C-alpha cells in the first residue's frame, strides 16, 4: 500500500484528506465515521470491495474555494455535506 494512503474500513483515502476517524458498533455492525478536510462527514460500514476509495480536491470558483469529493464503490455510504460549497460524485461499479 502506498505510504500516502490511509485505509479505513477497507476504503482508501489520501492521508491529507482525513482530519480524523472513529468507529462505533450499531446493531452488531461496525460503522466508520470519517471527517474530511473541508468539513464533509461520511459514515459507512466496513466494505468488502477492494477498490473502494475517496478522493478530494479543492477548486476555486470566483475566488471561493469549493471542495470536490469522489466516492467510489462504497456501499451504505451516508454523506453529511460540508457547510462550505462543494460537489460530490458517487460511483458504484
């Protein structure tokens, strides 16, 4: 695994995209909570897919920074949007 990656619940993240993470057990299922740079919060159960991942980028629109996030192959994903403007792209294969 690349040293710049962080794996949480079988989902790959860029290390610099994650502020913090934790997990809880609810009804016998492990749920991962991840707080991303820019204020987006996500929750998901441990994944079986080996190609699940999250990527973040910042774009500037009229000098206002916007967060762009790509979520790939994450089953049961719940997203709590950032208070900052952003774009979210979800892909399941």
